[in-house]
């Protein structure tokens, strides 16, 4: 009986096994075909992660918006 109580006490005091968090999964590469600027015939295959493609699209959209907003601010040399 005493042995049973001691065994139960040891189990209660023993630390629980630690559970490791799973390693974050690598993002898949997404490949797109882009024109090679040095040739009219050649194409390049460009591979990036989806988050990189999203960042490029967001930056391109911001540049486009900026150029649209800046369009009327420069003085027109022909209007003088």
C-alpha cells in the first residue's frame, strides 16, 4: 500500500513532457513567366514565394497610384 502511495506521488511530481511546437511550414514557390527585356522572343521563369509576389503587387499598385496622383501637379510647358 505504501509503495502505491509513493508511486502516485512520484508521478504527480514528475514534470509533464514538453510538447514542441511544429516547425513553421516553408512557403511554396510560385513561378511566373516574365518577358526578358533584352529580347523580344525570350522569356524568363521567375520563382518567388506567394508573400513576395503579394509585396511586389502591392508596391506596383502603390507606384501606379502615386503616378496617377502626381499627374496634374507639374506645370505644363505648353500652356504659357
